[in-house]
C-alpha cells in the first residue's frame, strides 16, 4: 500500500467500526477531510479490494474490512487510556486477592465494552456474560452466524479450558481465524495471577469491535490485578 491507500483503509476501518454500515467512497469524502475526490477514493478502494483488504457485500455498494485489514489495523494501534468514569466502575468491582468473586467485574466489563466477556479461574470455572450484547450486533443478523455464535457459547467452558494455557500474561488480540471462537469473532484475552488466585479473562465480539478501547479496558483490569 502507498500512504494514501493506507489512510483510506484506516478511515474505512474506523468508520465501519463506528457505524457497522458498509463504507462508500461518498461517505468517506463527506465525513472525513481527506481532500481527495470521490473518483480517486473509488480507484484506491478498487486497489485495496484487489489486495484483499476490503470486500463488497453483495447487498451493498459500500465496502467492509477483511480479517487481513483488521490485523493491519491493530498493528498500528496507539495505546489508549480508560476514562475516569470507566476506571472508577472497574476499580470498585475488581476482586481482592482473597476474593474470587469476579462476576460483578465481568458484568461491568461487558456493559462498558458492549460485548461478551468470559472470566475463568485456574480451577476450570468459567463465567460468561453479555451474550445479549453480541446478539444485538448487526454483524450477527445472519441466521447461520447466530447458530455458530450459539454453538460457541454452548461449548465455551471446553474452549476456554483447552485454550487456558495458551493465554499470555499480556493482553493478546486474536482476530477471526487466529482465535478459538470461530472466524466470525475476535477476542482480546489475558491471564493474571492475583495473590494465590490465577485466572484469565477475555472480551468477545465481532471482527468489527473497537479494538483500541477494549484493549485499554483489559489493560486496566490486568494492571490492577497483578
């Protein structure tokens, strides 16, 4: 990619994460100060499509990012910080080293992220919440994807148990086929040790999740727990 293509791709990804609507050249020109004509944007989008970084859903004139585009995007993420309100909400609910009750913190994390959250300890107990958040995402309106998503949650205990030892002690973003939850999901996972308690937690969402914000939430929790 040249610099202009990289700029257009980044804007497409940001716009699609924000709206969930396939992005057209007109939307980019109208909503962002790109100082580029619609015709030029269309030409560059055609090249990005040729490179496998965006695709055109058959029902729309706009384009959406591919898994490869999201991987490129997270490689360029700048560190974000949680807001004071988010920090207070999470800090008030995080379990102490002597307390293994992480359900309240998991529910708050699901509410703040607007996605699903799992939290597991090293005894194999897995708690998850926020499934309704995922079901409300436009990404999962397709019945086949809803079925696949339901199958993931039906076997979530087994998936997390099998993957527990592979989760790193720093937040890790797994996009689509790189993760254990299906090529239609992305996840951000982290493991921690809090006193005598060890555990792992993760945020699960569509490929379109807000990676920067959700990574900042998990980083904050991880830093408070270790």
